[in-house]
C-alpha cells in the first residue's frame, strides 16, 4: 500500500479524473484487490497482497482537524484507517454501511492512536 500526502489542487485533479467530481476531497482510495460480498474485510483474502493506494489532501485534513478541534496527526490517521477499510471493500453508501464503517473506524483509532505528550 502506498500513501501519498498531497494538496487540495492535486487531489481535485485526481477526483475529477477518477470520479468525475471537479472539487477537492479529503481522501481517495484506489483498491488493487478485487472484493466480493464474501471477502469484504476478510484478512485472509488480503494477506500478502498489495491492497492499493491512498491519496490524502493535507490541506483538507488540516481544515477538518481544525474544525473538529483535534490534531492533524489524528485526522490523518483517521483518513488512513477510513481508506484502508475502503480498500478492504467496506463502504458507507447506506446508513447501515455507514454505521458499520464508523464502528470499525472508531475501534481502530482507539487501538492505535496514542497522542504524544508535549515536551517528551
């Protein structure tokens, strides 16, 4: 998996090319592994495979972090988790999918986000 941190201008171009949406977004995921309803989220399906690639707009991440009163590192980590879930076949097109994905995001973020103490 490759993660590229970029600008609003670059991600806007990519969003237009790949999704026909001519505006910046916070993150784009490009899956490399085919997923079916039976393989969504199944770790064994993805073992040893290149999941895909992720583009994250640091401009947008900074705006979102500021709006939520959280650190940029926490927002970027959240976007990485969100994207990895997309690469594994999860989506948020329906309310049920959205709630499921939010639960997974929250669980993962709580497990791996450890803010650094200032001064250490």
